[in-house]
């Protein structure tokens, strides 16, 4: 499988299925993990390179998301407070408030960053579409991804 197909099937279509099922916590988890994985597809290193999580998360925010995400990331460490907390506790850190209201999306209020899940999802989908476009136009190398330990069918 290559980067483009992997992005389409797993970073885009399966996340759309989670959103369609209205499974919010797992949607948030899939998005934050998908951001880091998108960074793995954007950088020149092998897909399974070790110790690249933070760099890859930041790279994806900088390259395929609206600038407001990079700004928020520089104000608060989103890799630690969002991605790592979701990976280890299945909840964001207390400095992140996830809502279903776009009114204050990516605004710091009383020391907490508000993230509207619907807007975050919309921007994530746009970011994955942008990643696919970068692959299709050869601006990003189309990596080979080996799936020999998962038998999901192709």
C-alpha cells in the first residue's frame, strides 16, 4: 500500500465513518493520531522511523492545517496536551476543552484552549485532502507502507 491509498482509506474514509456514527471520543482520538501519522507521510524519513512523534505532529499542523493550529500549538504544547494525553489516557489534558460549539474554536479562555470537535473534524478532512494533493503532485514522496501484520483486505 502507498501513502495516498493509506491516507484515503485509513486517515480519511475510516475517520469519516467514525464521525458518521457520532462516536465523539474515538473521533477525537482518530484525529489526533491521524495528525501525527500525516506527519509521518509528509517527512522524508521511513514511515516507521522511531522517536519522530512530536516532530511529525508539528509538521502536519504546520504544513496541511490552517495557520491557527500552529499558533495554538506554539502557545500550548498540543502534542503533549492533546495527542499524548489521548494516547495514554483517552482524554485530553485539563488545559484543553473540547466542545460542540465553534464560537471559541482555538481560543485560550482562562488558560484553557477550546477546540470545537466539528470544526476540528472539518479542518482534519481538509488537511487529509491537502496531503493527498501533495502526494498526487509529487510535492511529497509517496511512501510504501507495509501491512503484513494486519489482514483487513485491500
